[in-house]
């Protein structure tokens, strides 16, 4: 299979924290708008815990793919539609196969920590949309880490409440 191009979209505090107790530890409506504008009518891939954290239901008007190894989690499949999913898969390879078959716009990996690491570790990511909040979260338990020497900043945008860096693979 020819591997499709994948982008990460992530929001962190100043120190790379993305989550605490399976929630995003801030509320930033401007960043949510940015997230929606990038991902609407596109494909989103996420880990099962992130799927739980967004309410155990697919995000509207996007192709939702959820990676779960154990498949022990309870998925409310009454919400399933062929158009938006959620398609539940047990590996990255399977998530990319469905994304490729369905061919719905850009493929975004939307978290959480383990899924970001998984895609970065397999060298599958071409672009990172990194929103940086001007805050420092105490006792965060999920992080976004990447090797800065392998990425170049191709654009930055200052919003009122956060700063966006768009990075491309060198
Ligand atoms: N700030 C942001 O932009 C942002 C975005 C997304 C999430 N978050 C935060 O990130 C945190 C969640 O991150 P997380 O790392 O704990 O969880 P996660 O990556 O969302 O989900 C982890 C789950 O994904 C499945 N999984 C992981 N690796 C797998 C593999 N190799 N093969 C198959 N399935 C695999 C497993 O599901 P099973 O247990 O079902 O097997 C695992 O428990 C939360 O705090 C959330 O709010 C923040």
C-alpha cells in the first residue's frame, strides 16, 4: 500500500502538556475553531482514550477512525454511519488503509500522546499543526514530544489566545 500523507494537529501548553486525567486542561474556543476549520470534511485518526474524552461519539462531518488494541472499550455503534464512522481498528496500518479507501481530504492524527508517538515513531507524519497556549499546566499526565531537529517551521500565526506553528518534515 502506498502510504498516504498524514498531518498531526495538537494543542499544548508552553511545556508540551496536552492532557490531564483524560481531558484537555484548558478551554480555548479560538483553538477549537481552528481545529474545526482544519479538520471539517477531512479524516481524523485518534486513540481510544481520546475518543472517550470527546464523549465516545464521532465528531460531526469528519471521517472518524479510532485505534483500540484491546477492543474492550464500549463503543456505541448505534452512532455509526458509513460516512463518518467511527471505524474502530486495531493498528495504524488498518487506520491508514481505511483512510486511503475512503479518501476524505487530509488525514489528521488528533491524539492522544500514544497515537502521536506511534505515528511519529513510524515516520509517517509530514506536517504538524502545533497550537501553543500561553499557560503552564501543573501535573499534566499526557505530553506531545517531537524531535525538533527533524522539523522546520514553515509558518507561524499569532491568534489572540494562542500561537500556531506549522512545521514540515526536513
Ligand atoms: N491537547 C491536545 O491537542 C489533545 C489531543 C488529543 C488528546 N489529548 C489528551 O491526550 C490524553 C490521551 O492520550 P493517551 O496517550 O493517554 O491516549 P490515546 O492515545 O488517546 O489512546 C490510547 C489508547 O489507544 C489505543 N492504542 C494505543 N496504542 C495502540 C497501538 N499500538 N495499537 C492499537 N491500539 C493502540 C489503546 O486503546 P485500548 O485501550 O482500547 O486498547 C490505548 O489505550 C488525554 O488527556 C486527552 O485529553 C490532548
